[in-house]
């Protein structure tokens, strides 16, 4: 194998591919980056069995072939190369690969390309297309609410609920629930599916897609896999098996009281008040809603107390209700509207936070018992 | 105690003071920040016994007094306060301190101020004054060469060698030596002293002093302590006891060969070549000096090989000599001249690197045995 490509193209691909290399690969070959050179296209593959990534870039291919290089070293070498062009040639007798760029020359030992589990493209008639900025929004506003521990796998993923023109993403760790909907323009009316996608791949995807120019993401899914294709990138992931709770049942149908609050004022007040409670396991802060005032407070017998007052407009009865501060802060981070509504029934029943101006996003959080 | 001060002043002071709070304080009171309010001046003190810091700021003091607050919490609270002004008042009966700023109010439990080991100012006639930018340069070009493990304490400090108008800072870990001199303008001719200052306090000091406007740093020293005063800051540190090796004996008196090399070309070539050797304990790279060419190479049986050629001008005999790449990179980072000279005698005797244009800075590094 022998080809010349630009450093920019190769580096960009490798930085995407590296996301499918586990820090503790199940088998040595999975620490490798597989390169297939044919018809002036390089196909670069990585996989950890849970996900697989293929990036394609153009190259001036003088001799076709395949090789696998140690991923971490290959990435570091490419990153530091001094020239704009890179020449890569394999020497199959010595099992080495020569990488040249400007004044620099590397000889890396190659891995056995026959051992690399090449990625099978997912084939299915189940497919939708979604704009990258819409997908990012769905992910950002829900995936933070997932559970991080693996005790119950379904809670480490986001439910991707396709219901004709309506796409819903939902995530919960059983103490809180985030639900974001999108209405699709093109109105395909015959799609229904409920897929649980690992939060990790969604978070990686939202990072990779983050760019000023929205692109189309083509999604294909089967009963146990889902793939995302955009530009020169193909990502396939396993789905999480299991039954996701019916999120519509978790959202209270109505609230007796509701407060209108400035998003950033609430966020910075909780930031401060939670300083005192953060060393406690549940990071409990108490919210005292009154007609025009919200008193936030926390108490830590070993440190002291904090309180803060902010202006609000309450519609309903005054209430005192306690929460894990982390759960509210996590959510406010992703709100980009000026105001939110905080709605509740009793001090023990689930409350909700909604961004004023985004009726398709709802967050439900369960109160905790008040600190003494 | 009761006073009002600006958030900016207090925060700036606390961020300096926090450097004397150990992450594992020897006694609980040492995790505290001591504040003394008198005559419209706040004196803010912290210490870990090794070093002590006093910052002074102005305040509108309504009631004089002293208090000690838990350092980490106090710092975090001040950092997040919403207003430009802060009011702090102690309630001695309840052992609490109220901190108010705009909408926020904190009640922190105070610590017993009588237990705080107040810092004694160092008094001595041994003193010099030095511009902050000169002191930073002395520190930056030497302290990186110290040993980090505490096996032999003298090597965890920099020698501060005062010899009339000449100030020298030297540091070594026995495998390398960095020596930076400064000639002082004001020509005090009757000062000689050799002090070993802990590298940690010097590094903290160079960070604190880093500002666009140079300031005067007044240094006072005794046989076992040294203090630095500048602006509103006073820092006192223990000195390290022991005998620092005679650095003049370590610097070879002459070299048989010397190469002129572009600093940044050498730095980025070593950066790349060292990628292959970094997983080895000694990170060995080999430098082959020839008349107009330097071939840098490394070899790692498990990964592969790297080599790179750069243009140089060699004055003397060609040589092949091996080094720990880390030791050369550490030093090149602090060189801001375009060229360096790399000088050597044999492949087993110490070599030197000097910045062309700075005759008062020399770095000596011992070669390692070549990789097979």
C-alpha cells in the first residue's frame, strides 16, 4: 500500500475514528486504526464492538491495500507531522509502515489487518433523515439526565421515540426526566419505533456534529443497531435492550402552581446556595416560593448556611420544596431562553421546569425530603 | 468585626492567600483564612508552616476585630458573590460570620482565631531588591530542572547565590543543571549568601508576579527563612538546609564541538521523535551531529522507529550522542531566542545548551547510554 494525502484530511478523520477506540480494548487489534486504500479513497475504520466508525477521505493512491496501525501512536504521529502532505507506504515483508512528511520519517510496526473485525454496514429499510442542529438539540437537552452507573442499562441510554412526524428524545435516572420533542417538516407518516441509544455515542455524536453549518444526518436502524451517516462519516452503534418507562406517565398532567423565573438569576442563585450543601450526598437546597419572591436556602451543620432572594411571579399557592441542586443546575445549563416556568403540586410530588418559548421541552424532577 | 470591601480586592487577595493552604493541612486551623481588620486595612493571612502569606487590602471597617474562616469555602463563596461590594460581619456569640452581597447572604461557621499561628514577619538586615521580571526569568529558566521526589531535599530547591552585583539561580536533579545569572545595576558590593529556596514557592511566586507591569520585590533572608514583599503581598518561606553542589564544577570548562541550531526546529523535531520513545523509562533519543545536518532518531521495539533531519552548522567533529528527550524539551520551552548552541566533548561526557544572545544562561545535560 502506498498513498499521499493531506495532513488536514487524515487528522480530521483520525480524530473522529479515535472515539471508537476504547482505553481498555477487549482485544489488542481493537486498539488499531484500519485503513483500506482503493480507487483514490481511504476508508478508515475503528471499533470497540459497541460502536464502529468509518471515515472516508480522498488520497492519491499509488498502490492499493489495507493495513492496521496502533491507534494512539498513529494519531499522535499524524498530529505532530510538520508538512501539509503525508506519504504512507507499507512494507509487508517487515510488517512496517513508513510515514513521511517533510523532514520527518516514522516507521511504525503494523498490526495484522486480517484480524481486524471490519465494520458491517447496517442495512434496513427503517430510515429517517434529520438536520444535525435538530439532532444536537434533542441530545443536549436530554442525555445529561441519564444515569451514569450501569446498574440498569436502559437508564444509561436515551429513548429515541419515532412517531410519524414527531420525534421525541427522553432520558431519566428515575429521579428526573428530560423530554424533548421535534416536529419534522417532511411529514413521513408511517414511521413508529422506540430505540434506546447509549448516551455515550449520542454525546460523542453531538460533539462531532457541532459546526456552524448544519448537515443532513441519515439514520438507519434495526432491532438492535442504529447507524448515523453524514458528510464523510459513518457511525454504527448497538442499541440498549429493555423496556424504557412510559415517559408520558411520568409527566404530571397538571400543576396547581407555577412560577415565572429569570433563567440566569435562578441558575446563579442556585450555584451560590449549593456551595454550602455540595458536600452532602444529596446537595439539598430548599426553595420557598412566595407571591413575588423565591427564597433559596441551604444548610450544612459543619459549614454554615446560605440564602438568596430573587424576584419571581407566582401563580398559585406559596410552597416550600426541596431539591438536589445538581439536578436543577444540570438542566438550566441547556436552557437558552430568558425565562423558565417552575411548576409544582405538593412538596412531595414531581415538579417541572419548562423553558418559556420552547413548549416541546419538559423537565420533571422529584423533590427530596427537606434538610433538617 | 464588621467591614465592607470590594469583591475584586478581596478575591484577588484570597486567590494569593490560598496558595499557602495545603490540600492536607497538618492541623484543621491551617485550612483557615485569618482576617484581621484594623484602621481600614484588612490583613489576610494563611500558612502551612512551610510558607506564610499576608495580603493587605483597604476596607471600610465599622468594627475592628479578627476571625478565621474555612479557606476553601470562603474562597468559593467570595468568587461566586453577585455584587461588587461585600459586607462581612461576625457574630461572636454564635461563632458565625455573615457575608452579604447584593441578593446573596451566607452564614459561615468561624474557626477559633486564637488558634491560628499568626505569621511572624522576618526581620534581618540581609536584604536585596529585585525587579519582578528579572526574578521571574531567574526562576523560569532554572526551577524546571529541580528534582521532584523528596529523596534528597537540596535538589527540590533552587540555589539563590548572591555574590555582590551578581545573582545566580541554579537547579539540578543530578542528571541536568540549569544556571541563570543576572548582573544587578545598583551594584551593592557587600552581599554574599547561598540560599536554597523550595522550588514550589518559587514557581508560585513566578505565577503571582506574572503581570505586564514589573514591580519591585524586596527580599529579606536569614539562615533559615526568606521573605518576598511586593505591592500588597508578603510571602515568607523556610529555606532548605544542606549543601548545594558547586555548580561551577559541573559546567565543563570547554567543549571540543559545538552546533548552531534553530531553537524551534530542534524543539518540534524532538517532540516528534520522542513520540516513539516516550513509553520507555528514559525516553532515549539519539542525536547524530554532522557538518550541516542533525539526524534525530528513536527506536522502540514494540512500536517502531522515528527519524528526522534538520539543518545545523557544526563546528568540530561529528558525534552520535543520546539523551533523555524530556530533559532537552524541558529546557527548550524556556528559550526565547531564535538559535541555540549545543556543545559537547564525548558521547559520555556532559553536553551544554545555550541560548544564542543570553550568555548568562547555561544548561548542562548528561548523555544516556544509547538505545540498542
